[in-house]
């Protein structure tokens, strides 16, 4: 770890980390010495997998990032999300960013969104555990059986009367020979900056777990048949996942099954394979997601009820600050799976605030919708709010898809009802020829109470379904625009 005036922290990548030479990136405090950043290779887009770049650092107050583009002649630059309003200059082959706050950015040269540079400029880390403090299991980089190693170290701590349980993965490359690390209750797992983990972190029937750090979970070379996720949280409660980065898991980046009181903050992920969603939850309660960046080859965030072994509705989910980039499928999906064999489930009290959507590209119209609520499996979806959502130009899909529906591939039966959905201050700038949909299934299974306030499409304030290119069927009612 390198520090300059305690206001800038960079993390050298370990031997074996896979980089990308498309960009050379340096960072400094204003007037300070530049420090080189390692640019990780991150694959993107399931349709046509390509190699993008990612660099990360921590800072306070202000930072200057110098980016040299090496792929071809630099002609034009986009810095997104556009709502970040980052100050930058372009000179020949070099881009200079001036940052005054933490942000997640995409630097796109000559209109290329698939060989771009992702910059994660984080706030300085606070309260990081000391690697050699009492009760800390310090794990050097290497290839090992993680469950056995951790158990031995924790037993040694307990024998010394050290009750604090911290598992500290040191900088370097860690390969879990046993694949899935099962985290015990009352434990902090810390991935130090500069650590790269090849393996999954699993909370199963655990509580009071904190997973944090500036390290990377790297699963690009793991076969899909193992169905590894970067993080699994099943039948657990009081779990926090904070600041780690996930690269190319074979399945979801974070899976939540029948868990409650979970907080996900500052998490970043990339994926390129089928069913590689970002954050998915089934039968969960009291979930808080904050300040995340998700670039995925399936749904970025999906909220379901019963599915498989997980039973029950989902309630009280809040997403507060997110950059969502769906190279495939939906940025937001709510409602598909539920108790189709019984009386259905309820998905309720869902809120999204301060969201930037950078892409939605889905060739199948049954899976369209930047903001999608598709109630299947006898589900009722109700009391959903979207506030301050900015949708940038996307390749293929539609803006809104709000339906009680029946997709035979995933739903044995249709849903029950969608009601009381509020869209406040949603904007889109771009071209979208496909109409948005608001549709019930039949007279008994309706969509009702869909309210838009300050919906703006290319700067126009939309005051009617026709003006916004909405298609509403006979089984949708009480739809308002103001």
C-alpha cells in the first residue's frame, strides 16, 4: 500500500493478476507525485465477450487521474454517468480527470463501450482491522484449503482467550482449493487492498458477519458447472458486504436466499456468462443496497419471492445509489418468481433512489425493460417507488415494463397483481422506438395505481401515456402523469 499525505491510497496488484494494456493510468493529489495504477482486465458482454479495463484507488478531498489511451488514436471521449459532471480535459492521447468526491466512472474512447476503462475512486477506508491484532487469523497468499486453514487459526485464537474473530486475507493471490469458504457467525472477513481471491465467500445459517475490504474476488477461470457466486448469503441475518470487487463469477455476483437485515455497500461487479446477475434475492427482508456499480450479463438487481428451497415473500428493500449497466437483460427486475404451487407471495415496500442506468441490451422482447416489474407465479407486487432515476441511451429494449404476466419458461402460472408503483423524477435522453408496457393479465389479475411524477423524455415533460409512448391494456387502470 502506498500513501501520499494520507489523502491517496493505491494498491499494487499481486503477481498473477491479469491486466489490460489498453490504458495507462496514474493518480495523484493536486501538486503531488503521480502513482501508477494497475489496470485489471475485466471481460464484458455475454453477446460478444470483450476485454475492458478497471482501476481503483482511495482518496480524500481531491485527486487528479491521468489516463493515456493506447489502443488507437484518441478522437473523442465520453465520461459516464453523465450526471457525475466530472471535470476533465483531453490532450492528444491523454485524458485528465479532476475528482472532488468518490465516484464510479466509465471512460469511453471513440464511442467504444466495450473496451472502456472503469475507474473506481473510493473514499478513504475507515476502521480497517490491523493484520496482527489479537484474535485475528492472518492468512498469507497462496493455494490452500481455506476452511481448514481458517478453522485452525480461529482455534488458536480461542485457545489464547482471544474472542475477537477477524479473518484477514493479506495482499497477494489466494486460491481456495476447496472453493467455497463457509464463514462462521460473529466474524469479520477482511480482503486487504491488493488481495485477489479465487473462491467464493458463503454465509449459510450465519449471523453477525461483516465481509469488507478493497480486495477482489476473481472467478474468471472457474467452470460454470460449479455454480460459484462471489458471495452467497443464505438463511442468514445481520450480514454486511462492503467495498469488495467481483470479477466474472460463473453465476450471480451476490446471492441472497431467505435472509434478513443485509447491507451491501460500495460493492462493484462485472460478469459475462449466462445467468450471471448482479445482486439477486429470494424470500428476503430488510435489505439495504448502497452506492454499488454493477455491470452484468443478466439482470443487475433482481427481487423475487419464493424460488427453489427459499420460501416466502420479500419486503423492505432499499437501493440508495447505484450505477447499473445491463449488457444483457434488465437493470432492474422485480416479481418473476414466487409460490406458484400455493397462493403466491407478496413482494412489497421496495424503493430505488438515485440510480444511473448506463445500458440495457436485450434481443428478446419478453425480457425488455430498464425498470421492469413482472409479477408471475401468483405474486402480488405492491408499494414500489423509484426516485431520481437517470437513464442514458441504451442499445435495445424499452424503458418501462409493468405487467402481470406468464412466461412459461419460468412461471407455471401467471401473477396476481401489481399495485401502487410510483416513479418520481425519472429522465431518459436517447432514442427508444419500443413502447413501454403497462398491462394486466385479465380482469382478475390487474395492474393498478401506476403514478408518474416529473417523467422527462429527451427534455419533454410527459403528461399522458400517448406522449410517453406507453401501451396500456384493458386490465390496467388508475395510471396518472403529473
